[in-house]
C-alpha cells in the first residue's frame, strides 16, 4: 500500500513537472502582432530615444534664450592680507604696514537693446526645437516603415517555408513511387536519381527559406531592442481576407498630400526657416548694445580700528607777540577716538552706483559681416535642400505608384500561372499514375508547380507591401 502511494506521488510530481514545462514552452514563444511590433519599437528603440534626448537639448536652448532677457546679478566678495608697501584702499594712501582688507561688491545688469538679437535668438531656438521634434517624428516614421517591411518579409518567408515543406512531401511521394517503379524495372536509374535530386532541392529550399525567416525575425527583434534569445512568432493575418488592398492611385494627389504631412519635407522647411532666422541674429552684430547697470559695495581695513567719536575743547599757543614775547593763545578742539568695528566701518563705506552702458561696434575685423554672409549662404543651402527633398519624395512616390501597378499585374499573372500549373500537375499526376507519362514529364510538372507557388506567394505579399507604402506616404495607418 505504501509503495502504491509513493508511486502515485511520483506520478503526480512528474505530471506537475511536465505541465509546468509545457506551460513554460507555450509562454516562452511570444506572439507579436504588427501593431505590437510598432508599439515596442517606438517605446524601446535606441535611435528614437536618442532623438528624444536631442529634442530635450533643443528645448533647454530655447528656454535659455528666453532667460537671456532677464537681468544678470553678480556678487564679488573679496578678502586679502597685504604686506610690504601697498596702497590702503580705505585711506587711499601708501603704507608699509601689513593690514587686512575686506571688500564686497554686487552688481546687476540688464540688456535694453542688442540689435534685436535676443528676440531673434528666441525665435531661432524655437524653430530649432520644432526641427528636433520633426526629426523625432521622422525617425519614428522611418522605423515604422522598416518594421512593416520586415514584418511582411517574415510573413512571405514563412509562407515560403510552408510551401517548401509541401514540396518536400510531394518530392518524397515522387521518390517513393520512382523507387517502386525502379524495383519493378519500370523506371531507369536516371529517373530515380532525378527524384532524389528533386527531394534534395526541396530540402535545400526549405533550409534557405527558414534561414530567411530567422534573419528577418532577428532584424525585427533589433528594431524592438529585444533580447536576440527571446523566442517570438509573428501573428499571421488571413491574407485571403485582405480584400481592401487599394492598387489605383493618382501620383499627383499622393505627392500633394505627402508634401503636407511627410516629416522629411516638414523637417527641410523648418531648417530653412531656422536659417532665415539666423540671418536676423547675425545682423544684430551691426548694432550697438545698450545696457542698464547698477551696483553696491563697501570695504573694511584693520588699519582703521579707531574712529572719531567726539571733540574736546582745548587752548593752544599759536604764536608769540614780537617785542614782548607774550604767548598768543587760541581756543581749539581735540578729537576723541573710539573703537571702529567691522560692521560700523562697512556701513560707513557703503556706496551705490547706477548707469547706462553703450557698446558701439566700430571695427570688429569684419566679424559681423562674415557672420551675415555665412548665414545667407546657409539659408541658400537650406533652400536647395528643401527643393531636393521635395524632388526626391516626388520621384519616390511616382516610383511607388508604378511599382504598385506592376506588383498587381505580377500577382494576377503569377496567380494565373499557379492555377494553370496546379491543374497541369493534377492531370499529369493522374496520367503518371496510369503510366501514360514518364518520370521526366512528371518531375517537370512538379517543378513548374513549385516555382509558380513561390512566385505567387512573393507577388501577393509584394502587392500588399507596395500598397502599404502608399498608405505610409499619405498618412494612413498601416494595418494588416
């Protein structure tokens, strides 16, 4: 009885372990939909994070440009011990005594006019912030298109893997039949070798297709910044239900819409506006700078430790009467000294100032002129870059529309070829089973079927991808 209980416990433990491992295996492979792949890429991709950091840097520059309009306040406390013959900055006299000197100054300055540079710099930095925001949007859009492209590549390659597996099964059936015919002396060694070669070719096609799937999945993981060892699978949509694939577009209308919403064009235009604003900033160097300033200060010296706190009346001989020798006495006063503390001395020496400063540029070695000329050249360069971006986008969209039309024709042609080869294979197989067709003709029908199946799969996904590219340019959400 005890042994039976132990056996039951062992069986239960093993069952739990097996269920746990099975559950872990199921959970280990994560299924990723297209929308989830896009969301993970936007949330985790390092290129996007770098663009966001650059955007934050531009935002700090913009805020600093606004802060530059505020007053500048500085304080400059100073203490020194002087020895040797040096000026006493309190009594304004030279002294050979050692003494302690403490000085404190504070000043405030605000720029009243600087040729409009402060205001223009704020506007330029605001435009630069918009440039960085648009650059972030461009990075996201480019990665979005890359993710969709790779996702469709995975789906294409996975269908090619399934087709390759079907071709292997068909090749195995053919090889088995050829072997039996050879054993019955109804087929030659060449027929048997041809069947073996067909199976080897199908197995090679499966290996290549699987490698392409693994490579495309690895690229998708890199976009999502996912650990390469993570097991994932992509969610496969029902391609047969994708009946809303639009294949007819007017290139002119697509270009017109793309010029409005495409981040590449928006980025080029903002950079052009930034360059135009930089010209105004550079021209500010021609004008004078007017500043309002004020300051306070005081000082202390340990040589002035005594202060006159009163006067004592005294009489003092000021001369002698000539001839009589009588002394001439006159009333006078004598100062009474008291301690002169640090705080009293600092209070008595307190001083203030206020004024206006004007800096007029007379000759600055053509620095301002060079800055203006360079700013104008940068604007011309940005203007050309905007036009180049528009031209490139126009060419890309026209090519994309033509590619979509060609992809649709290719798919219809490939589907028709596949249907024909499928029907031909069925007929050839029936005739081959009845002994009316030789092995070479049957293998040729199988090869044609395999190739037409692969061509149809690739053409179907190519048409879907080309249509999604147009959706990308006109701002439609990309969904499968």
